[in-house]
């Protein structure tokens, strides 16, 4: 696999260093280098899609964080900066990785390997039918985490991320994914949406109490718009 990449940095020395790193990394193809996000926005073309972007955070005119919200969501971003305090901000915009200057080639390669792993997972995802899935991978805290489907109790959607609650695990897994993308990635014969903020695994539903699904001490609401599908499932498995 070879990834098309660009570099955007207003520091000439940092731009040149990253260019050298890219050129000696066979899995990367450099499409362009830009001294500002503004210039990149005007000069980048769609003829060859950018899969990986090395993007400086603090730049005049248009910051890297601002620019990251304008690009194709399929482009993976590796932020580069001299300021460690931007790590949390980069996580919020779903960056693939965060490199602190001065950047070593070892750290650079680690970020590239994360990108390769991410795109390979996307490729495999399109080739695997949902019913045959035993597990999924999600990005959590800059890592790709494998989650066995049979351990998922329910998924909770919050404002900017989701929480995946697992059986026999006290701590949920946090990931910057939308409920829509999560729902589309799960086999529909095993999971069901019961609320705009909740997806549950059908086989894990043990108790329904006064219109709420009970998982230990947690109560999952069932909204009217999703109630009929859940009732149909329950009726299919009920003794009349």
C-alpha cells in the first residue's frame, strides 16, 4: 500500500525535514508541500486524493485545527507542533497522531504505520460482510483497539464521541465516532437502535423495566421512534 500525502507547515526547516522523511519512506508519495493552510486550500486538487496530511497546528491566517475541519473527512491527519498543550485539541478533531517538534524519524514512522493500519482496516471493512464479523477496530486515545462484538452491551452517543460499554468491563471505551457510522458498522441482525443516543446488542437484553432496558445499574431509555422495531424483536422471542 502507498499513501498520497502532503505537508503543511509555515516553518521552512520543519517543512524540509518532513519532506526528507517522506522521500525516504517508500510507502508515502508526496503530492505537495505548502507553507500555509490558506495556500494549501487554494492549490490542492482532487485529481489525486490526499490520504495523509502532516499539518502544523499553529499557523497565521488559518490554523491547522481550523483547516482540519474543512478537508475531506477521509484524509487522515498527523498534527505537528512545538506546543504540547495542543494534544487535547488535536484529539477532538480526530487526528490520527500528534508529533511534537523536533520530530524524530522513528516517531514519524510510527505515525505512518498508524496511517497504513487505518487504511488497511478500511479496505478490509469493505470486503467483510457484517454478519461474519467477530470484532471491530475503533480509534481510542490515539490507538486502534480491537473490540469483540460479543462483549458489547450497548453504545452510548454523546455530543462529540461515543462510549462503548462492554460486558465485565468497568470502564467504557471512548471514540470520536458518530452514532450513524457506528450503527452502519455493526451487523443489523445483532444490534438495534433503541434511542437516538443508544444502540444495544439484542442478545444482551435481559430485563426491560417500565420502558427501559436494564444493564446492571444502568437504565437505557427506549424512544417512541425506535420502539416498534424493538417490540417486534421481543415478540418474535416471546412465549405467547
